[in-house]
């Protein structure tokens, strides 16, 4: 069998391939220029240092932006890859020459803190200047229907691995490059490693970074927490979010009295954190609460661990405060020792401190809300794969901090580009179903830390019993009647289209019966195929479906003790002066991965064309072109900021650059005022 001839030939001339990430760099450069961010960096982020050559801060930040977008393993690898296209790369940002990697290293080593804070301020202002997501930007709705915005504050540690050096009196002292940026800290592997801690702030619903703060060693966790509170306060004020309904989810590092005292010193956001002050289990109020039946019981759907939850209100962390709400989760000890918690008398106790009201979040809601913060770790994992901002770029604190700010800035812009590329709507998750709460068993209380003492039984009041629900009759339109909606064990209704209806209102009738009004969600009713059969007005109505049920009150003698009690309407005990919880806990957020990855993969697969126009020559009349120096240059006078920026600016006589990026839709181009190439 003969194959068709295949001719392979070699061309001696070098034609480097265009980097796959150059198209994304072009988009970022254009957007930075159109929004005035490059101009703002030139005017506000200023740093004067001797022997910087012809370069300014903007030149080095441009290099870091390209390095963050490219995903190259090192700055040296990025420089080698971009070298054949250095002129085009710098022309995208309006600059002339690309700095050498050694020049960038010296600049980062000499950078000072005011320049870092100026760049951080610009990053925070750009975050709230525009948002491709909805308003409010996602959130969690508690059982009272109130909206909360959740922020995650946590820290990551990066290890600096150093080889062992001999120490002897006759040897000179060792010089370590990481002495300025790292310090000895416990990483969980080897105690001799030096580490650097990076505290990050994440908007949990849009997955946007709000800030980053780094420190050597284990970090200044109390100082960084206060700085994080300032960032969250400014973010809430810029978006008109009430600070009292902003919820901080903190790592267990902050789970003791000192950080709480700092946060609660003045009015601020709410807090939920895993505690580590297990000596509070010995408090008399906590011991008395543990002897009583638990408030709720939850079972993890995967591990099967059943936790008994005890809600301890008004617990003072110290003698002088602060006073917070503590939720204790108790479960029996298994064969393997628990990684988190305190073991006492065969029971493992986990602490959770929070400031949210008990009628808004039940103990199971608090536990589920905190354990849901696992999305924070997944965002950090995605960040390490795409950009890895924890890699070492500089051996000085300011240089490393600038790199991490630039990385978070690019992360947020990728989210914005991805949302404009393929707009997605906010998704709602009912956290009430994920907790799988079970009624607490009064006959089997969880084992307390001390032997239970004999106490007199408390006086119990006779419960109010209701009969089965009576539904409204079928309407004249012959649509679905109330009986067509089945009552669920969790207190909701299930419509014929298999959508939930939630209890919105409870009214006591004069005859003692209880009327419960259920309502669906409009986002479920609008696209429902059974909407015409369900609602009288069909597709013209703008209201969701409502169903009313009446529960008749029964006398105590209506059934014997051996007869099971009839179905009861959903009821939760609450204080008389507090509103009754009647809403499910809903979590609203956007997709974490698909928004970025659609953008990321599309730009890596499309063709990018670079074309330079003819060089524009400017002739000097009457003489040959000469290198004429000004008197200021000859006398070495100090240059103004505009003169310094003009030294490496791209001259107006340079050949124009035209970049063509294929594959982006017209809607995306119109969002950022790109020119659209019409098909021939």
C-alpha cells in the first residue's frame, strides 16, 4: 500500500511563533488604557530611585502584568519568550523598551511602602468602579429574609526552601536571600523552614479578591485582620451595602478572644469563625447547656458523621468580654483521632463563634454556613494553577507585595472578561436542604463533659395540636388546587412541577386555627411549562403562585397517647419579641470556574496577528539629524515626573501597531469599545 508523498523541508530563517497569551495581554492593555488605569498608575504610583536608567514604575508593572497573564514559570522564561515580540509587547502599553529581568529585580528590591500602598489603593478603587455582576452582588438570605454579603478572610503560607549550611566559628556568617521577606514559622512539615504568610480577602459570591497583605513568618494576624476590616468597610460603603449585614467568615487562626475584641471594639460586620478556646467548655453556663437536649442534629451526607448542636447564647470569652454566641457540635470519638476539636469523655466538641442572631440562623445554619467556606480553598487552588501569586518574584517584602496585588488585579479582570464573554445569571442554592437536620431526641442527650447531676424535671406546658391541613378549593379556572401541592417533612410544599413553595405568613384565626400562606419563587414560576394550568392569569401575571392551608386546632382528648399525633405545621420556637423565621437559607453566587476558563481557553486557541505600519520619518530641515542634549541633561539637573515618564515612552513617530484577535464575539467588543473587523 502506497502513501501519498509528504514533503518536509527546513527553512534556515527564524520566525518565532506568537505566544498563545499575547492576545490576552493585548485585551488587558487596551482595557487598562481605555479605563485610564495606565494613566492613573503613572500619576499616582511614583517611586524615585537613583540608577533606574530610563525606566519608570509603569515599565516594571507592565512587565509584571505580562508575566501574570502568561503563566510562565519564571520571569526569565517570560523574558525569553517575549523577546522576539518585545517591541510589540511594550507598544501595547505605550512604552518603548522592555526592561531586563535583572533591572526588574533591582527595582523590586528597592521599592518602598508608599508606592505599594498607592498601587493597592488603585486596585481597590478599580474593584468597585464597575462590576459585571448583579446588584447586590450575590449573598445569603437568612430565615428572616434578610440579605447578607459574605467575605472570606484567610491566610496562606509559602515555604522558602533553603539548603543547610554548616555553622562553625571559623566560617563567616551565612547570608540568606530570604532574610528580609521570610522568617521561621511552622508549616507543619519541618520546623527549620522559613515561611511568609499572605492574608487574603475574598468576596465569596463573585469570587473577586478584595485585597492581600503579607508578612514574614506566621504574620501579624491581628493587625492584618484590622486592615481586612477596613477594606471590607470601604467596599461596603462604595456599594451601599449595610455594614451590619456583611458577614466575615474567618479561619480558626482568629478563633480566640483577642481578634474578637479587636473586631467588636466598634460597630462592624458580623463574624462566624471556628473557635479554639476550648477552656470555655468548663463554664457553668456551658455545662448546664450540655446537660440539656441538643437544639438540632445534623448528619453529613458523605461521611455520615452525626453532630449534636448546642446553641449557647451570650458567652463571655473573657472576664471583660466580648460576649458572643457559641455553637457546640458534639459527636462520638471514632477509631482515628479527630484533626479538629477537643476530646472529652468519649465525645469530640467543635466550637463555632458568631454574632448573627439566633432567629436568623439556626445552629445548623451556622455550621453549614461555615463549612461552606470550603469554596475559599478551591479558589486558592485555582489561583495557584492559573497564576500562582505565591511564587517568589522578589526577596523583599514590598516587591513581593506588588506582585501579589498585580496577580489579584488580573484575576478580577479575567472574571470581568469572562462574564462579558458569556453572561451568566446568579444561581441560588437552598442551604436548608444540605444540612439534613433531624429533630433532637430528648431521651438521648449528648454526653456532657462532666457527669450529669440529678435535677428536678422542668414543668412542661401542654402542646398545641393541629389537625391535617385543609386546602383551598379549586378555582373557577379549573387549575391546580391546593391539594395538588404535597406537604414536605421540612415544612415546604412541592408543586406539580416539582418546585418548592415556602411558608411566608402564619396567622392565628379567631377560632384558634392556624392559617399558613405558602408562596413559590418568581424565578421558578416564569419559565414553568405548567404556568398556564397553575395560575389564573397565565403568562400575564408577574406574581408567583400562592397556596393557603388551614390547620384546625384539636382538643387534648382528640387522640390517645398511643395514637400518633397528626401532621403539625412547621413551627420553630422563638422569643415573643423576635420575628418568627419563615424563610429558607438561600445562597446566591456565580459560577467559580466556567466564567474564567471559557475566557482563558478561548484566548489561548485563537489566532493573533501583529502588523506594524510604515515608519514615519521626520526630516530636520537645513542640517543632518544630531543627538542634541539640553542644558538640563548636560548639567544633570533633576527631571520632572513628566520628563522621566517621557524617556521610555513610545515616540509618536514610531510605526503604528495593529493587533487583530480572532474569535471574540461582537457583544464583547462593544462592551469595551473594540473595533470590529468586518468580514470581506
